[in-house]
């Protein structure tokens, strides 16, 4: 973790220490007041080079004032002069051992220089004991960096989990903790490959990695290696089917879709209660216009999983295609009860209400659809990529009216 971390709280703390330093100097030498005032103003404006110059003059005039050295330490840290910051911190600590937060700042400075073993005591103290949320946060971020640098990855993950709990909506925390989790996952999979290269679990990990990268042929090869070792393992034919579907959507190859259907059917032979496999078969039949068969498999999925939102939506679409809006209505209501933020549900509900002559209900459903659809359009430009769903998602028809 070599990226620079932000330290927004240090400026406020630096100004506070500078005020204390000014008060201390006022009792010692009035001639230092101009440097102290100028330094404070520069700090408040974020002009650290100018502030540094003024406080260096103060340190020459009054090297015995700990707060001056503490202020210089924070300024040096903000200017990324970490060796100088460490020197000033240790000078301040000798002059006044009880000056607050210097242990944390020392730990952060040492961490920035990659001196992780030396940094740990200050970082651990700041993260575990500080009652200042921002100091705790900064120490936690640096502590993850130090543990990772020392290859103490288990401890880095523990800190990441605690940071996520304390700062659940902090974008910087989320970014750096995600890197820790990703690194830990990589190391774990690498150890799996080293310790059990021919195991089912290694092939599964490789298959899922290839699939996430869009290397579908490689993924299928690894999934088939799993079946070669354990032919009766449930879930693998389903995964192969999903991978084949993803490849067919990318290439348009009907042969892949046909092969996917066979894999889903094989999955149901091994595991008759697999609702996802039943759903995928149903959806493929629906899209091919084989509606009676689609209904049978949607209903099979719902028998085992009555809260299967996509199956309710798929069955409703199939029933509507057969001019059966009365039968479709309860499935759409069930889907909306499970997830009121799916625009597909509301659009299909509007179609059903129109077919049933429920004009006011139709208008209400269309209004909700338009709202959700516009939100989706507005967010699309800033939307981060997400992993594929476990099942094929229901989608709006190409001719859906907005």
C-alpha cells in the first residue's frame, strides 16, 4: 500500500498546537510574537512553507518550547518531510513527554518512510486508544499499511474490518480496505495453489477467476476439471451453464446457449431442488417462445423458493404473453413486495393493469417506473462495475415505452 494517505485533521491540530505555542511564548518573549502570529495565519490559510519558515525562526529563538517543535513536526509531515518531522517530534517529546498525539504522528511519519516495525507502537496506540475519531482513522489506515508491509496480513485484515465498522461510509477507508481484502484473497488463493494444486478447490478458484476476467473457455476447462475429480459435485454443471450463457451473449453463438441448456438439465438431475437451474431453463424456454414449458420450470423454482423475485417476474412475463393478466398480477405484486426498486416489475405491472382495465393503477405503476428508470439513467454514468448476478436478470423489452 504505497499510495499517499490524506490527513485532513492535522491542519486543525497544527493550528491548535500553534495557538498553544503562541500562548507559551507570550509568557517568555514578546519579540517572538510576530513570528507566532504570522505562522498561525499561514497555517490557517494552508500555506505550510510560509508557516514552516516562521516556526523555524521561533525554534531558533526559543528551542525550549515543546509546542513550537510539535507544530513544526506537523508542518513537516504535511510537507512530506518525514525525517524532519521525526526529529521535531522527538525534540518535543524530550521537552514535554505528555504532549498529546505525538506518538501517533511519530508512527505515521515512520510508516511513510517504510519503517514499519518502528511505526507500530505509535500507530497501535493511536488506533486502539485515541478518543479522537480522525486520529484513530489516520492511525488505522497507516496501521494497515504497516501490517501489510510486514506481511502480517491477518492483522491488516482485522484492522480493515474495524475501520469499516467505524467509518462505514468513508470513501478513502473503503478504498484502502478493499485493497487489503483483495491482497489477502490473492495470497490465500496462491497458498491454495501451492498446497493443493490438484484439488477441487484450486480448480474452482481458478475457474471463478477466469470467469470474472471473461476468459470463458479457460473457466469451463477448470470447471470440467472439478467434475473429472468429483462427477457428483452439485453446482458445477450450473456454473458451466452460466459461463456458456455469458459466452453466448458475448459471441451470439447459439451452440453455446444449447449447451448451457444441457448443463442446467444435468444440474437438475444431480440436484432436483436447484431453483437457479430451474429458473434458467424456464427463462430460456420463455425467450424461445416455449411458454408452457417455461411456466412449468418457473413454477418449479418457486415451489422451492417462493421468494425468488426473478422467477416471479419471469412467470408473470410468460403468463402475459399467453394473455393471462389475472394470473400474472399476483406474481408481479410478489416481486414488488420483495424489491420495490426494480423498474422491470413496475413496467410489467403497468402492462398488466392496462390489460385488466385498471387505468388509475396503470398510471401509478407507470409513474413509479419512470421515476426508477430516470434514476437508473442518471446514475449510469457514475455507476461502478458490479459482478454478474447469480441468475439471468429480467430485463425491459426493447420496445418498452419510457
